[in-house]
């Protein structure tokens, strides 16, 4: 290596701090790295992730299956995960004294159940490697340098400017930075919200707030892609894994419809309307004297089943023998094809993910370097890549950061 490269990392979030550490390690410390953050705090999104426990990654180690958890970026991340995936994330933290644990749904958290554990790990590593974070540094522009020895001139609010050999943009969903990047020739895929809860018209379903339907399927009518998993009833509508997956996969469809769509919910995943009808016809013959409300089946909460009966205009104390074929038909439809009206999007805790960003086609995913502006790199959610809930968005940050660091090494180590 000749000249020690001077590198600017824009953004002190998860991807910004991690990429700075990866660059330092990749270049064996033979570099000058500075992190610039517009706010007063680093790693703020890590702090609120997972309800303050920090959902670091997911226990899914097959690159093919892992890539399928990304509504946007599947193709590019499929091969990126061959180079750095959740197993590598676990090992990286383990070497620094942080042990991760997996929960039943595969989400992984620090064993302390505290996001501060992850934040302190990053800050300690940055301090050890003498990588500074400059706070309250609002970026005004990134310009190609007029100096022969450096590639970029960065301009900050207040008029301060500085020159760098390479710039890594790790600002997440930041419209101001996207505008700066556009001036360098990049295209920005229109950003729209992803990962949010579904607000419904006010119905008596909301009286069941807190109930979880363990195996449900939800889709947008008429031809939306069905999403499956637990469904949580809230005082404003629906949340839980299946609702959040729907919000991610259908982010643009929902945005274009102004979040006013008709939903179809199958509360008994795996059962068709016909099968449910057949089930009740058999019960009518085998258990004629039994009250229908005594046996909800399909592990449905009894309060929820009472609501389904109410929606079907069937009295809870009615016996199977008294059920008409018309009532069985309505009940079966309400269990397997219940129509609900979505009227707005809610929020998912304090977390926010955006579908959109720097166009993937303009980035070389073998190095994370811009195809348009050599020496400029992108990592994390600033790119048009996003995953469903469960630690996948952080894994994208870790993986793209490692690849960017390797790409920078190829540029400066001969």
C-alpha cells in the first residue's frame, strides 16, 4: 500500500459504524476513517429495535432461503450472503464478547436482551480503533474533487469542507442525502413506507385487542400475494408477522392505493371454505346435541370464535343439529375468506423501514461501489433493498458493509 487512504463514512447508524470497523479491519488499520452524523446520537435505530432488545439478525443460514425474505434485493443479496450471512454475524459478535440467542421464531437477540449491549460493543470497537464520530454534521454536498490526490470534496453546513479518497454512504432513508446522490448522477427509486400495521375501519373486531390468531393468511383483494403467520388484533386493526409481511411485500401496491384496500383473511390457515363446510356438516351428523360455541377448533381463542359466530349471525348457544346449510356456508366463509376494509397504515413500534432508495442497478454488488461514480460506496437501507421484520434489515446492513470494506481493500491494496 502506498498512500494511506482517507475515507469518509456518512451516517453513524448500524451500517455506518459497522462498515467503518470493517474497513479498518480489512486495511489492517492502514487508513484514516471518519464517521459523520447529522444528529447528536449514534446507533439510534439499534436502540429501539426489537422493543429495545435489538433484533440483530435471524437464525436462517441458507443464503437462498435468506434472500427470499427481501421483497426488494433478493437477486443481489442471494450471492452477497455467500460472503457474509447470519452465521458470520454471530461469530463477529462472539469474538467481541457478545453472545446472541435465537427465539422460537428465529429472531436473534443479545442474551442480555438489551440493545445497549450491541451499542456498547460498536462504540468500544470504534474507540479502540480510534475511529471518530463527528456529530451534528449536516452534509450539504458530495463533489468530485479538483485535486489530483483526492477523489471527493465534502461540504458541510456552516461552510466546512474536507477532501477524501473514498466515501461510503450509510444514511438509511434520508431524502436530503438521496438528493445529493442524485446530483452525482444516481437514480433514486421513489421511497415508500414498508413494515407497518394495518388500520381497519372501526368494527367490533377491535374489541378483541390483544388476541393472537396463531395461523392465519392475509392478502389484498383481488389478486394480492398471500402472507401467512400469526395475526395480532389491535385497537386500530391488525399487526403481527403476517400483517407486517403483507405491508413489506405489498408496499408499493398499498402506497398507490393510499392504503385503502379490501383485505381477505383466512383465520384457519390450510383450510379451504369447502373443507370447513364439510367439517361442520359432519359435526351436524356426529354431534347434533353439542353447542357450536363449545368447540372452536383450529386453536382459535374462544372469544374470537364468538366474534365469528356473531359476524355469521349465529347464536353462540345454537346446537349443531340446528345449523342450516346457509348458516354453515356463511360461517365457513367468515373463517376462510373474511373481508375487512383497510383505511390507513399504522406504525410498527418505533421502527421504520423504507422501500426505495439508490437504484440497485447502479451499484456493483460485488464491491458495493457506484457504477456511475467510482470511489463512492453504498451500504444498508440507503439502497433500494429492504427485508421483512425479523432481523433481516440489520443483516442487510452487516452484509453490504463487509462487501463494501472488501471492495475498498481491492481499490487501495495492490
